[in-house]
């Protein structure tokens, strides 16, 4: 079995850890608490300069829903152009209608802008009303893969639907299992879903090196601890890959 591992990287630091841990590619995102937004040009350029593995970039101008205005679509087209010029190997996109269907006109615009890049339809798919119809439409757009948790909070919980989608796709588009995937459940997820592509973050909490802080001042939401951050670690990437590899006799990269 040939598996592929993609790391959801929230920084260049996380990208490098993903590479060191044995991942095949990264999806570079900002705004992880919002589900991932477009990273800065500086982040994309630096990641590209330092990485030897594939670099995919999410194109999402904001958090929230996946219903985009004409102005937002214009911004997304420009972000795709910038990401490509910066050396991105792939882009990650997803647009829906108010009724929970694939926004085909919007997706055609963005797919055209992507050109020869590899294209992933992200977890907007998990908010589609009819995942099988959505899969048909995504395949018709010549999109290479769909990132999905099987329309459940985590991919292990959605493994039954992921399996059905893989069978239904019949190699027209790849299904990549993602959300909540870790070293403790990846093997079972692979067995139950039949997935061969996995998307996970392998992040660990890191304490701030600040020795002084003003407890009266917050820079953002009260729900966020501003003196810790989460980054991908090479050790956890390696552990997660190894958890699948060591139980798969026919494993190969």
C-alpha cells in the first residue's frame, strides 16, 4: 500500500518539522482557530525557499462560511496568482452556494486561476448537503483531491462515509482523510475507511519564552492563551506515520 501524508502547517517552523518527520507535503495556513486562512506572501516565499517537499497553500480570505462575494473571489484569484508566483505546488480551495451545494461558477474561476497546480477541495466539502453529488461536480472540475472528515467532527468518526466516497469516486478524485487524525487512530482509520492519503497537524503546545507579561492587557480573544502556541513537531509527525507503517506489511512511500 502506498500512503501519502500531508501536514496542516501553521507556520514555516511547522513546515520544516513536517519535512523532518517524513511528510510528503504541507498545507500552509494562517488563522488555524478559524479553520485556516491564506498565509502571508512572506510565509509562502520562506517556506518554498526552505522546503524540498511539496508546498500547498490554502486560499481562504476569512473564517466563517464558504459563501463568497464577487469581491472575495477577486481577492482569491489574486492570492492564487501570488501563491503560484511564490512557488506553491498546489492550492486548496472550496466555495459553496447558500443551499450547501458546490458553487460551480466560483469554483470554475478559481480552478482556471490555479492552472497546472495541484488542487485540493478543502473541508467545505463536509458542509455540503449531498456529498455524492458534490464529489461528482468536484471531479468534473478536474480537482485532484478532496479533504474530508466524512462529514463528522473527526475523520475517525466519519470513516464509514469516507469509505463509501472512495468507492463511489472510483479513482476520479482522491479522498484524503483529515481532522482529528493522530498516532493513536490513524491505523484504525486506514483499516475502516480504505484511505491512503492522510491530513493531520501533529502539533504540540509550546510555552512562551516571555519572562514578563502584563496580565491586564490582551491582544485578542479572552479564550486564547497568548503565552502558549501550538506547532508541528517532527517527532509527532514521525510517530503518526510510524503508527501506520509498522502495521502495514505492504507499506511504501
